[in-house]
């Protein structure tokens, strides 16, 4: 065999060794394609949490520039359905799965799951700035939702089924009551804001992370278009409060819910890294600065003025 053929043969053997020993990204076969500090993953997120999750991802990717977290914002039921494909590593919703549900998922897809509530959110009630009605008891809210209120007020949601906000309203507010057929289904949370801004008789129900941060320029612009309603306190009859951070944390505001992630990952990868980040000090500070209530770090809660006192 001449020298040229020997060199070609050696090059072919080396190529075979490299191809069989490593993946196309340079990793060895069987080695995970991502780590907590590198790689790409897809996650499903309840659309109610788009502002806060977008901020969390932005900070995480800034701190770990070799990572890419691709969020898919959608109704809650679609988030949960997305647990089955291998391509979705994590979901973030308001629904904590039961132990039985998690065991069923683990047995079905042969992957363990990790679930943690990392912050507390609230459903804010918004009205048109021209509306004379901006102070409600929870009985008023139920009557509006059922179409029995003394005035013809129209409830508006980010969809009328399958969303986390609608499920919360049906399960935790109506509790067996039937949602009025007059309820309006907007396409998204920002569509709820725009509908209420345009229709004086509309009453919107929206995650507070869209409207509760007076330091966010976009949310400040929303607050020029709509008004946040005052709701009677869970603990003090006749006291009306806003969904501000301290009231959410103490559950004085009557419509609170947890932000929960569920992770399915066979290795310690980027999903685990992002989960640890949300649980850690920086992630919890981001929740705090967004005026949600962090659940895993003991920070002082701030009372803020979003509006003038109810008349």
C-alpha cells in the first residue's frame, strides 16, 4: 500500500472513530446534549405568566450565554398535554399535579418528575376607566361571572375554557356555579386589556403579572387604559384591597394562586438549571421585583399604591 493510500485509510478510520464516538455537536454518544450552563430546551408556559417568565429567561440566558430556553405560551391544558412529547422538558402553570398524576406520567414516559411552587400570583379584576363600578365583594364577582349582577357587566377572559385563569375562576370562585354564556373569550391577556379599555361595561380577569408592576414601562401604559378593581378582603369584611404584593403573600386578597413548575428530565440538564435558578435567590428576587410573592426566600413584602383609594 503506497503512502497516499495509507494516509487515506487512516483518515477514514479516524472519521469513523470520531463519528461513532461523538455526536454531531462534538459530544460523545450517550452524553446529554445540554447541561445547566449550555444547550437548548423547549418549555410550555401558561400564557398568564408570559411577562414574568420572559424576564426570568432573559436573566438566566444573560448569566449563562451558552443556553437557549425556548418558551411556548399557551392555555394551561395545552401546557399539560405537552408533557408527553420528549421535546418539552418543563411546564409552568398554576396547576399542581397530584402524586397519582405524577406517578402516572413517570410510569408512562419512564422519566421522573420534579414539581415546586416558586411564587404566588393573583387574578386581578380590571375595568374600563370610565366605569363607575370598581369596588366589589366576592359575592358581586360571582354574580358578574354568572350573569346575575344588578348591572349588565360582561366578564372577559383569555379564553373561556382550558386556561389557568378560567379553571381558577370555575374551581375556586364559582365552585359549582355556571359561567354566563355572555362571557367574552379574548385571544390572550393583552387582548383582555385592550377589550376592557374599549368597552365600558367589560370586567376583565387577568394574571396580576400583566398589570401589577408599576416599575414596568409596558405595564404602566396598560394602567393608563384600564383600572384595577378593589376587592373585599378575605379576612376583614368591609375592607377593600388591591392585588398588591403584601396582600398576595398573606392571602388577604381573595383570588390568589401559585406559580408551579413541573420538570421531567433524565439527566441534570438545562431544565434542572433553570428550575434551580427560579428557586434560588436571583430567581426569587425577580419574582419579588415583579410584585409577585416569592415562596422560597424570606423577603420583606412591599405595599405599593397602584390607584387611589376606592370612593
